[in-house]
């Protein structure tokens, strides 16, 4: 894995590591272009806190910010999620193979 890909994945997993950010991302995904003010209206945190979470999501490449007049609206960018899912799937397959090898060793009849 190249350093660039690893860095991008680190940013995605950092962004997804917080439950509030995962919730905010879900709101953005479900609502389409949406402002931080609108997201904050349905959460028990301030608009400024939502904006900080959106900054981390944007740093992870998970949302895109577009200006519409005086308002910034956020939209989901799903490609980094697909990249993270692919990485997780690859890691899962590697562990499955390791566990299968271990299982075959453990379940092998003893000589004797």
C-alpha cells in the first residue's frame, strides 16, 4: 500500500472514529446538501461543534463543502468510504486465511 493511500485511509478512519462525526455523516448522506446550521438544529451540540466535526470529515475526504451565497452546504463524497471498505475486506480475507490455516493445524489428527 502506498504512503498516500495509507494517509488517506488514516484520515478516513480518524474521521469515522468519533460517534458524533458518524452521526453527522449519516445526516449529510441522508439529507443531501445541508448546512452546519441545519445539522446542528437536530443535535444537542452547537453549530460551531458541528462545523468542527464537518472539518474533520472534509479532511478525511468524506464530505464536500460548496458555497451557496452566504451558506456552506455539505455533501457526501462516498469514494473514501468505498476505499476503506475495500481495505477492511482485504484485511478480513487475510485473517480468514490465517484462521483457516490455524484451524487445519489444530484439527489435524495427531500421529500415533
